[in-house]
C-alpha cells in the first residue's frame, strides 16, 4: 500500500480487534465469512498446508512461503495470493512480543468472482503461477479497513457485509492480482472444473480415491483431469489426497492428542508402518520424533 496513513490505521484496527478476540493461538475467526486475522508473537516452526484460494495482507512482520521450488518472503504492505489448492510450507520469520506478526486473510469466493467477471466483461485472465506476492493495492487495503470497521456496528454486519465482501473481490480483480483471480470466476475453466474435484477429495479424503468419480464430477476424462489437476495444484489427485491425510493426522496428534495409530486409521491409512514412512517423507521426521520436537518448541522457556 502506498498510503502510510491507511497502512497504520488498518494495522491499529487489526491490533485492537485481535487483542480483544484472539484465541490462544492468536487466530481470530471473524463474524464476517471468509475473513480471519492472524497474530504471531515469535518466529514459528514450519507449517504445512493445502490452502484454498485466498489473499493474505501482511500488516506487520515477515513471512516465508514455499511452493515446490519457489520461495517467497514478504512483509508489511505486501499481499500473498493463492489461486489454487496447492501445498505450501510457511513460516513466520520476523515477529516478537513487542512487534508481533499481523495479517488479514481473505478467502476468495468463486461465486462472487463469477458474478463480477460477468459484469466486468471479457478481459483476459492469466493462468500463471498459483502463488505470488505483490504490493497490496490501496483500494484493497481501504476495502479491508471498512470491512473491519463494520464490526464496531454489529447490527450493520448482516446488512452490509455482502456488498463489502463483493467490493473487496472487485478491487482484487481490478488490481495487480486480477488476471490470476479471474480464472476462478470462469464457469467452465479448467480451474473451476479441477476445483470441483478438489472439493470432493477434501470432503472424502479418508475414503479410497476413485479417479473415475473425480473425473465425472469435474466433467473431464480421467487423463484430462490428471493433466490439469497436476498443472494447477502441482500434485496428482492421489498425492493431493495423501498430503491432506498426513496434514490432518498431524493436526490431530498435535491439537487433539491422538495416538499415532489412531490418527493414521482416522485419516484412512490401513498400515501404521506405511503412515510412518510417508509422514517422515513429508515432514522430515517420523511421527513420534516430530511430536516430541513440536511439544518441546511449545514449552515456555525456563
């Protein structure tokens, strides 16, 4: 954002709201759908995820995100854009108790984008890389600020949130990110077809994967789906399902205290030894050692 006053006002608004509403992890799930605030008070461990399409406005601190062989490091005044369900490894690289990392995460809604694309008209969209970083457009920051200010008037939220969410999407489409976002709003685009297959895998990730069913949902032949799925997500459908399973199993062990075997079976593995091998390949350590290291990191310093 080029307007430092807007930068500071948005940061102050986020800081105030997070202070009042953040959970123990520093995350605020907003009453406005698709909007999340993040605060981190220190440098974090690596975080593995397969995110849905989103834009994250960084307001303070820095973050590093890796997708495949590409790594992005970005900070205040910049935005991370993810336009496909791709696996990423991320880490907050600058944050302290006195100067926390703050970001505002906004989920992209294909239905809203589709409606806007129809109204805006036939402007070319860019396939490009599904992850990118650019300076945050002033109009996007301004729309985000007005969305947050709406929270001070709870009675106005259900009445005005829809048009402000739509406006946020509009400015994203008209700004630096626009060409990459447009494909999400083209009804019959490869991106939308693959997204239908992705949604099915996310829902049924613990069940056996049937490529024929995925292809039918996407309206593609199995070979065509495989080609475009990999082009958009960097993974085959089977690899995508495997990473979802492993990421969810790790969450269950860390957050819910599940045993290794219970977590493995819950996400669809029939063999704990296979689960352990594949877990180690993705996260760099077998489950038991990874859990021990993670819990050590979470212990307060003596």
